[in-house]
């Protein structure tokens, strides 16, 4: 049921390498939270009316549970330098209990509610929905995992798996998490990467799956045809990794150097805009020197101190 991981060791990493890893991880988190908060605005008709003229909605822009869980991942990686599943589950539960109505999806809400009652994730996760959750939340937080372990692909595989499996046991959900982590790795390790190379790197390194097939279809879609991309790839309407991650990576690949246009494309696509926005924002931030100040000033602050 688990992916085969060749590298089961956690090698010691030099202090300078860890510092770079943390910088990349928090850069991804900043973009993730900004994309998440921005996308979350477009469930309101008043915000959607301004999409064509690129009218920024007034602040504040609250982020959702996608950001909350990504924050937990970052805290675990800073403290442990790897994902400890039990510790991460405890962080998820604490954040859920502190702010239960932060916009958790139905499946995620049920899982965290059970974990809050003291049940073990090893029992809850694989048993949920007769095979595990196939939702898209694990793919969001894995962006930060990929940013932290960029350049260490065997360990990245292992850590992305661990970050997902606590709540998302289904193969497609875990493939989604690995895909976004690999995209972060590719962006960091291949500056100036082309859209074709970004998608190819992900496709070549994830297991055979429906998600992989959909990413292969994404390779043939023109960046000028968003409606067709939505038709083929989905736009997160089902809140599943399978109909969220492919479009998020397609948008990222084609708008990697233009953070704002990437997020406006997310808004135009509608669907699960806060989750797709989180993935796109986190990945595009890794290729962007600075995030737009006007946007950051509107976004709700994160519940931790970010290193400068």
C-alpha cells in the first residue's frame, strides 16, 4: 500500500544546507498562504466581478485550513529536520482545536475530529472512506516539504509520503503530494526551468496513477486555452488531488515567472480556488524574488515568525 522508498536513511545535513532549506521552505509558505488567501476571495460574486479588470479585493484576506496545515509542516521540519508523523498529527489536531472553522474540507474535518478524540492516525487514515482520503489538502502542504528537501530527491519522496499519509492514505492523494513536492524541487534546482521540463520532471518521478496520466495530458495543452485545460484536468470542483493538482501544475508551469498572473488565472478557473491558489502561490514564489507588496499587505498575518 505504501510507495517503495529506496533511501530509508535520514542523512545529517550541514548547517548551511539546513539554513538554505529553511529559507526555501518559508519562501514557499509565504507564497502558499498568499495564494490561498487570494483564491479564497473568489467564492464571493463581488470579487469575481473584478477578475477581468484585475481589481484587487479589499483586505483583509483570510487564509484557510490549507495554510494552517502547511504551517504545521514547517514547524515540524524546523524542529525535527524531517517529518515525524505522530508529532505532525499532534500539530494538526492542536491547530484544528484552536480554530475548528478555518475552512476544513468535509473529509479533513471528519478525520481531524476523530484524531482529536484520541484515535490513532494509523487506523483512521487507511480506513477512511474505504481506502483513504483522496482529497487535495496533502498536496498543498507538500509544497513546503519539496522546498525544504529540494536537491535530495530520495529523501523528498520519503518525507512527502509521510506528510501525506497521516490524513490522506489513498494512492492518488499521495501521488498528488509527491507531485507538488517534486515541482518545488525542480523549480529550485533548475533555475529558469521551462514548462515542458517542469511537468516532465514531475511525471518521470511519480508512480503510475490516474494523476500521472492527467499530468501527461497537461503536457499537450496550450497555455492560451484555460477552458480546455479545465475540461481535461479539472479545477478542483471535487476537492480531489486528481482534479486539483494537474491544473495547479499546468498553471504553475506556464506562469512560473509571473506570480500575479498565475493567481489571476487561478481565480478565472474558479473551482477550488483557495487550494489551487495555495499550490500555485507556493510554487511560483520559489521562482519570484519578491511577492507583490500590495497583496501581502492585504493578507492575514501568519501565526509564526518567518526568518528574513
